C-alpha cells in the first residue's frame, strides 16, 4: 500500500496531553486510505495503557467497504476471519458463546437473522445498542429496537447487537451503576465516529504493561480525541486488532494469545 500524508493522528496526541501531562510513546503509519496509531503511556488515568487506533475517512469515495465476518458453528481468531475475507484490517466484534460457539447478541446480514439475542450474563441495560452498516456503506449506532423491526426493515446491510452505547453527539451516556463490567478496568474494543472519521479502537489490559480501562475512563478518553458517537464491543481476552502485512498489532490479554471469537468487523478494499 502507498504511504500518504498522515491525517488525524496529531490530533490524538494533542488531545491526550489535554487529559494529563502524559509520557507518550507513539508509533504511526498511514496507508492508502487509513491510518494506524499506537499509543503507550504510563500516566493516563494514572495507569499503564496501550491504545491502538485505526482511522478511516467517513467519506471513503468508494475505496473501502465495512462488513461482518462470522461463524455459527466454530470459533476462530480475528486474524483467521480477516485473512479468509481478504481484509485489510479487522477488530473483534460482539459477544459470543465461548463454549458452544455462535453469537449471543442479535446479528443480521442482508435481511436475514443470523442469531437472535441469546443467554448472556450481561443485562439488557448494558447490551442496549446496535451497530448498523447501511446498504450505502455508512455506519451508525443506535439504541436497540425489537428484533422484528430490523427484520422488517430493508435499509440495513448488517445489524450487530452490542453495548453499551458510550457517547451520543459528543456527550457521555449514563452507565448502569455498580456494575463490575462498567467500573472495573478491562481490555476494551469499541467503534466511534468523529466529524470526519471512523475509528476502530482497542485498549489492552490485564497485564503488566497495560491495565485496561473502565467504561467511564473509556468515555473520557473518547471525548478527549473528539469522538461524537461511540459504542462498546466485546472486550477482555477477545480484544484484538489486525492489519494486513502487520498481523495482530495490539497485545491480547489471554496467556495463550489471540482468542477465538464468533464474529469480527472487517475492512475490505474495494476492487480486491
């Protein structure tokens, strides 16, 4: 891929310094139509953090398409899904059954329900949102509606149930109180949009080099980098970011390495 002038990445560093006097080690690279930034710091929220950010222009001019890759019968690493789809980048997507495989949140593709909402220990107050890929290749987040309404509608290419919603119009949304999932630091994966970019973000954690973030901290971080809309995806040991020709670029927390998952968000270059 051709290197081009970086965009957006300087804003990330400037915004980070606005939170606290950070000691930041940052590496970045720009590709044909997306940028990658990894930030390592030991003072953000008075903790060690490793944050990976993949930035795509919202106005993609027909250069890329966002899709879901999934399996109903087996779990596979994010990297395997991405390679099978000939993707240029990927992150893990929503929650799944680690024992029996398959998604446990609502999943729809091309007007066909792949998975209904299934049994999961997280309450509906946390799994309160959906990610929608529209048929004209746009992305939006919204409060989840009843499954039947998505099945009836013909405007969505993909609907992924997940949550919680983190930001709306640049403001933090209320989180359920006294929930360990919210208040404890974990690895996190999320999607957010700025005025002109789609950001795929992973926050590493549960290790000596990265503690992870609570959802409150994640909200603060996303606002600091000018995110307007944001939604949480599956995190913990599932948190993974993959880029073609670089492989897995974050630091998955499982001791065995990259965790097998049931579904991932993939970015594919149009024409490839």
